[in-house]
């Protein structure tokens, strides 16, 4: 595969060789190889079928193509450019059509079914047997049992969904990239923390704006830039401009996603009906913990009823607080006032400001401490590697590990006892215009445990975010929320790198959507534990730990507006599930009106209407599946993580035995067994809701 760098089996990926000019020839080669392997499976006489020449062979058939397509899509997320985007979009219909054709291949399905229904399956080990069952279920969900005319329509639907969701994501990225606010009057910045001002000034200078004599400040739609304005800026004019900018993402001019939202919802509904399901949620959730759309909606609505009074009370408190401070009558707030007055009230109520914590959360220290904590809990050792950025199209022959941007770091993760390399990963934490927003984890290679004469194959993953950047000589100093983001994504990464499953398709994060957030969200708990914080929370200049008084204020303020935070997540889940359980009630109507109708009891009453998040909701609409009909799983997984963390609390938060049990029962198991069984293995019982309500002060 030396001539096909996108497909080559390099564990250390030569990113500089992954150039747009190679995309078409490499991806075409990947499709050709996969098709030839599938044809080989189809040619085996049914009486000679085995697990190895059917299901195992099918998993291996698409490995090169998946590798190349995964690398290309990763670069699209972190280093977008017009030439690369054009190359990807040219191949998107072909790749989508090929993947859609696999379960619609009647000969292949006949071979798989023939083996799956044979007595040979009974002799398989439990993991291989589960892979057979899961693969057959996936084939049926992709139309394998449909008659020819409906198979043809299914292939069209998959292609149309791929194109529509790709365009949705591009519109969000491009509208974020296009929006900017340049401030020349420093008086408008009153109230903003120095960290935010310095970042905005550095951003302006990087764009060639302003001068030492006449500086200016540039704000953009990356979270570390816009959110401090909404939270701290005394100028209502500035807050309003930024809020309106936030609402313009995916909404304005050529980047308007309104039509695409309805197109995607319609295509998903048609797909579900074609397969005999009432709606897309029922199709997508049938093998999840919750089972179907109505149960997911019931979970969201039940939690809503438990907290709605506390939520309304919190809204009234902020209105009353503003009235007291301004001498005005208590009235509904403007949407650009909410975060500002909420922060003012928090600071007064708890004498606590997030900015006071920044000096203790230097990003390199956070990573180093996270590695130490992980080592203690899970029995691993993490070491940095020397990395090098090589310009696209150039070559590199040294021992350094190549990365896709100078800010990216690379690490190896070994088992502490055996010394085996379990996996490696890239970390890319700071915003760029060519990088999509948010934070995420992904994998580039799925490893395998060693067996017999076969050595272990390590996993290769990545964690990415858009966190506060370093400014000049000042290192990147994070908010506590950003520290939680690092721990969250690292939890996903551990789920992948510590996976010990002999079937790649059942490994790591390839699990039901409402289970996948447990490892990530349980890691956030350590950001609130004193002993855990001592691993990494050190003043970047003095090395001192967080003072006890400041720590106590942080803990006291933890549940400030917790009902509002919970309600926001429930609102996103409710919107998602309504659109994907009863789309006919909403299709082609004004999106903002639909949002108001669905979320009337989930949102604060504000003085001015706010645009729906749907037009920029990448979780739901930037890929054919994604978190569609599954956003509830964040809150569902919070139930799991709050409950599971009670075992850590009971046995010692940093108890290596508890950490090892979590690794053995959950992190290492992937989807090799039903996930409710994995939970019972760790906790000895089913999950309970009460610990979440207690943790959030809502019991």
C-alpha cells in the first residue's frame, strides 16, 4: 500500500503524505479491494462456510477502505481546506453507495444467513457468537431482507442522507469561520476578564488588525472567545451582538440549514418506514439500553417533571436578582442577559469566580496529572513521544512521530504490569479556523489482544477540543469546565485504548449510544475531588495547590443553577426525540416556531425569542446517524456515572482496586456482552437514579 498513503497500515501515520491529490486513487483502490474480498465470500459454497470465511472475512474486507476514509474525514474535522473538501465530496457518493451495497448484496446475505443458521454457530466462543448476532441485526436494519425495489430506494436514501448531513456540517463550520466581531473601543470590554481581552487582542493581531498605538480586539464563534462576553461583559450592546452572532450559525444566507434539517428528518423517517418501524427513533434505539423512542422520551419527560419546579425557581431568582441590582421591576430577561446576571449572582452568593481557578489549570499540568491519576487507577503508564509537523507534500525520515498540526502532541499508553503497548493517541486541544467546533474523541486503528502466536495489536486514538489557547509567553490556562472536557474525552479514549475484545467491530466505543458516555462522564467526577485535583491543579508560577478556601467555594458553587443545566440537556434531548418520533407533526414548518412549541415547558420565559439550536446541532445532523434520536443518552449516562461513582466514593476515590474493577468490567469489554450485564458486573445491581439527583442537589 506504499502507493496509497491513505490506506497504508502505518501505525504512525505520515500525515504529510495524505494530500488531496491522493484521495480519489486511494479511496477507489480501497473500494476495489473491499469488493474483491466480498466477492470471495460470496463464492464459497454454502457447505464450506465457516466463521473465518464469512463474518471474520467480512470484517477484514473493508478495513483498508475504513482506514483511508477515516483518516480523510479526520483531516476534514481538524484541517479543512477547499481542495481537500472537494476531493472528499467527490468520493462521498461512491463510498456511501459502496457501504450501502454491502447489506443489500443478496448473495452475501444468503451466505451470512446460511452460516448464522447452521449448527456451527453453537460452537463459537461467546464474543464471536455475539458478533454474528450483531452483524445480522445490522444487515436487517440496513435493508438486507427488503425486496429489490425497496433495496434500491434504501441505497438512494443512504446516499441522500450522506450528502445532506455533510453539507449541514460544512455550513456550520463555514458560518463559524465567517463570523467575527472587531471591537475598537476598549470601553466596550468593561467587565471582561484579562484572559479574554488578551486572547481577543492576540486574535486581532494575528489577523493583522489594529496596532500598538490603536489596538483592537477580535471575537469569534469559538467557545473560549464568545462565551466570556456573554458571561462577563458589562456592555449590553456587546453581549447582544455576540448572542445574535451565535444565533446566526447555520442560519444566515448561503449557510442556512433550515431546509437541510427537514430534509434529513424526512429521509430518516422514510428509511425507518421502509424497514417497518414507526419512526427513526425506534429504528435507531432498538438495541440500546432504553429500547425504543417512547421509552427514551419517557425518561426525558420523567426527569423534567422532577426538576421543573426547581428550574422555574432558578429563573425567578435571576430575574429578582437583576431587579434588586438595577432598581427595576422584576421582568423576563433578554437572552443575552441570562449568563451575565447568573454569573453576577453566583459571584456574590459564593464569592467565587471561575477565573480564580485558571492559574491552577495550565493545560500541560492538567494532562500530566490526568496521566498520573489514570496510572494509579487503571494500571497504565502514559509517556509523551517526540513529534514533528511536516508540511503537506513534504517528507520526513526521522524517529519523531508525525502530527497534522504543530500544536498536536502524541503519547504511548502501556500496561504497567506487562509493559505491553496497549495504544497510542494524539491530543489536539486549541481552536483553529479550519477545525470544527466542540470536543471529541475518535479512533484511527482498532487494536486486538494477543492470542497464540499473534502479538497484541495496539489501538490508535485521538482527543480533540477547542480550549483556551496560549497567548504570547503565557501558557494555556483553562477554566474548570475545560478541565472537565479533557477528562471527559480522555474517558472515551480509555474506553478505546483499554479495550481487550478479539473482534474489532465489538471493541472500544462501538457500543450502544446510551452506554458510550459512561466512561467519559465518570471521569468528570475526578475534577471535583480534592485528592484527584492534587494530581494536577498546581499554580503555573508557584506550584502551589488550590487553596482550601478556594476549593471549598468551588464545591459550594457546583450546584448553582443545576436545575437549569439539567433542563438544558433535557431540552436538547426532547427536541431530538420529538423530531425523530413524530416528524409528521413538524415537517416543513418554521423551525423556530417548532422549537418554541416542543420546548415551551423546557425553556426560561425570555423577553425576546431565541432561534432554535437545530440549525447548528451537529450532534444530530452532521452525519447520517450520529446522536440522532440519541442525545438523551448524555443524561441517561449521567444516571449511570453518578451511580457507578458511588462505588469509588465508598471504596476510596483513588482506590486502585476499584479502578481496576472498572477497567476489567467496563473499559476493557467494549460491546462483547450486553452492556446492562457489564454494569451489574461492576455494581452488583441495576443503576439507580437517586445518586444523580443527590449529586446535582435536586433530590
